[in-house]
């Protein structure tokens, strides 16, 4: 059963949330972060991407970067840009994008639940990205950004959240620069806190939607601190990490598309012929943007035209991982025809989040790449099933939007 715990959150001071909030640390490069934080001294990017304040340091993983993040976090607290709750709280967090709302609970969750597979994963992690967040969280002595979790909706829990939102004003209600509305309610009422904690105790599993590296890093910090404190009780803050937890019914997964550098020595005609022989039905759709209409259909852009690719039944395996469209594409086209054996390491492939639209696939195919392939989005039920079966999706399978706002809550370890 899932453990959630109120915590003394660190969040923006009064009327400062709009100045503090930023996009998550990993959706931009250094130059973009510098531009976003330009003339914004209270932007959380000074903590999450503190290398922007060290122009003389080229390595974003240099020790000085983490020390600068710690220094900036201290300054934000000292100057009242960030404040810490006086008593433990849970938070209701709501985001609105294009008229669609997702509302969940921000809480601390248990490291032990992750280790015991009550918090389930669906991706492998990369060591270098884990080390980065381990150093960042450890030096800052805080989870500076939450993990994005989901669960199968519990109507009693949803009713409590809906009732609280209907009868209380949010402490923040703002529209960020990307057009996403962010609202936050603070819950300190003991009876409501107890009710929410007990309801989560009835939920059999939580699932990582986004933030596998942050989760793994938080757990390794906990292991490190447990080793340093052999008399630990299990109640210390380092036994928990911060998460924003949303019901599955309110989430939307976008497509995660592919662009490839070349046709692996094939002419376009040879490539098309191999695609057909590999088990795809190929149809030309013209110059107008064309997106997949259903599962097992792909769209492809090459030489100024769009094509539909539909996987025939003979190449659709009867298992949850093999039947994912990203798997079908990898096993039947990217690897055998285009020579992309390992999409994690191959430099001839890149990935484009569906939020960027088909125009971005066209732009990339006409500039630094050769071909763009759009994939029908993975369903939330597929993600839950993969996780329940302790399986792992291919890399770059899911893209969630909206992203969580960074800087609205911090958990001190």
C-alpha cells in the first residue's frame, strides 16, 4: 500500500510565485536556461540550472555548480523569495493546458516503497544522469523538483480533492510564460490530511510517469544517509522524496517521435520497397501534415511529402512490450532497415516530443536530418500494464504534458 506523508514544504513567498516558477531543469539546454533567467533574479533556474551563474565553468557537472545551487537556495530562503511551512502540509496542485485540467497531490513518498516496487518504474536510467541529480539533491540537502507519479483513480480521494478546491482559494493561481495555468492549495487541516493519507494507504501502487532519474537519485541519497546514520529510525526526511501524484484518468501522453539522419545507404525507392517487405502498408498522403490516426499506424515525412505506414498483423507481437508502436517501429524498420540498433547511443537518430508538432519533424527532416517518423501516443493503460509486469519500455516512449512547474515546492532532507 502506498505511503504518503505531509512535509514542511519550501515554496515561493507571497506574490512571488510568478517570478520563481520555471520549466523543469531537463527540458532546456544551458543557453536556453540563461535566456529564460535573463533579468529574472528570482527564477528557480538559478537553483535548478545554477551553471548559468558560473559563466567561467563549462562542465555542468562540476562540483562548483552544485555548490552554487546550494548557495542560491540559501539566498532565496534568506531573502524571503522562498519560505518554509511552519507545519507539515499536503498540497493540491492543478495545471491547465489547452482547457484540460490535471489535479493531484504533492506529498512525500517512501524510499522503501520504491525499493519494494510499490512505486513502479517503466524505464531504465542512465548512470550519468543519476549522478547529476544525486549531487544536486545531496549538496542542496533538498529534493529541488518533484517526481511525477500516477495511480489508478480512487473516487473517494478525488471527491476530497474536488471538495477542497471548490471551497478554498488557491495560494497561487498564475499563468506561466508557456501559457500553462498553475494553481496550488495548501492543506494543513489534520482531519483532511489523515483522510488523504489513509486513502493512499488503500492504493496498491504508484507509477512513475516522469522522473525516473530523480527517483533513483533520491533513493541513492537515502541509502547514503542511512549508511552515515546507522541509528536512523525511518522517520527522517531523507527516507522520503517529493512527488506530484495525479490520477491516471486526468493524464495525457503525447507522441514521442523520431528523426533519422539518412537512409542507411538506400535510395528512397529501395527504402520504400524494404518498408513494404518488412510488413508495413505504405500510402502517400501528400504535402499536408499527416498524423497517425490509431494504434499501429505511423506517419513519415521524407522529401517534402507525408506517408502513412500501417503495421500488418503479422508483425504485431502478442505481448505488451512488443505490441507497443515504438517497439514495432524499432524492431521492423529502424533497426533492420535504417541500422539504428541501439537508439540510446546511436548518433544518427534523435527524438522529438509531440508537443513540438509535426512542423518540427518537417523542419528537422529538411535541415539536419533526412526523415521524420511520427508515432501514435502510448496509452496510459499500456504504461500501467508494463509497470505492473515489471517490464521496461523502449527509450523515449512517453512524453507527458503539461510539465510540472519547477520552484513551487522543495523538500528539505
